[in-house]
C-alpha cells in the first residue's frame, strides 16, 4: 500500500525526533558530517553576518557549526517538534541563541518571510519531501537575488532502486524517493534556480552505512537494553544497511553536493 504525503512527513518527523536516531547516527544526521557541511559552506561563499536557512535542520548541528565557524545567523526549520526542542536546548547550552534560532515548519511552506536570506542549506532531506517542486519554490522564495542554495543528498541511477528499498522505512532513511542528480537540477531550474556546481561524495554514504552497522552491532553486544528502550529493531536496521551498501556498490545509489544560485 502506498503512503500519502502527510503520512510520509509525519513518519519522518517522528522518526528523526526519536532517541533511536541519535543512538544510531550520533550528532550529525547526514553522510559526510561536519566536513561535508564545511565544504558546502565554502561553495556557498558564506561570509560573516550573512543570513542562512537550514531546511530540515534536525537537532541543529549544522546550524551551530555555521554560526560558530562562519559567523552567520541561521534560521533552522524542522517539521518535528521534538527536533526543534532539542535544537533549541543544545543551542542554548552552547551559548548560540543569538546566532541560531529554530522554527517548527514544513519545507514546502517555510515559516519565513521572502527574499531575505543569503543562503539555504538542505542536507540529506530534499529527497524525502513528497512535493519537491513546492520545496524548491520555497527555497527560491526566501533567497535574495544572487543567493545560493546548497543541497547534499542521495542520488539514484537512471534505472532506480530495487523494490526492497522503496518502502516507508526507506523514505525515512533518505532513499526511497531520491532522484538522479540531473533531476534535482531540473526541479531547481523550474523554481528559478540555476545549478552552478555539483560533485559526488558516494564514499560519504558508504562510510555512514558502515558506521551505523558497526554502532548497532556494538550496542547489541554491550548495551542491548538501550536499543530495546529506544525501540530499535536491530535485524531490520542491519537488513537495510546491507541492502543500501549493495546498492551503493552496484552504482544504484550515491551521494552528491549540488549548489544552485538565484539570478540577480
């Protein structure tokens, strides 16, 4: 049975606000971690005092990194109340509330006024948005002329995914509705954003899969009650990591960075 956009959004928001995700992924919820966030920031040409939107900000790790390392002001938006609450708490603990603030909201209807931001980032989330065209239009709306968007995400080969990786669980894992890189560029183009740079980082996806696999195997041996309390289905996670690893090896899925610009 297919899932509605509302069901997909609700499931993603609930899952990424769950303790199980933090247990498996640590602080950074996307392949490449802080190093790929910094690489994207350089491609966006971030400068002190600029304003940035972090779409699907999760617990705010990237927002805090950009606020600290690039001296920018970040507005993070996330669909999950638990993620927004956690981001606000961690940001307050870090003394960064003047530089990073977080809003409950949908990527397809950003709760931000238009044409005010110098850059937008979206890490390993664009492919989970049911209406990617609406999300792209919202990104274009909030960017000032000459502003840039940086997206890192799962990309697909033209022949798509095996059936086992098209379930709702795979949506949550940033896989099921991923698209070829050229299709992402076309979606952005239709929103008025011109792609100026792309690069592949498939190794980052493989590394994240391996880290999740290793972490859950270690926890199963050393702290099984933590997994049980967090509601982690160990066998299901291991099954998905194995399927995803093979798909990367076979060239069916990869990971890429894309930067697009709004015309002046």
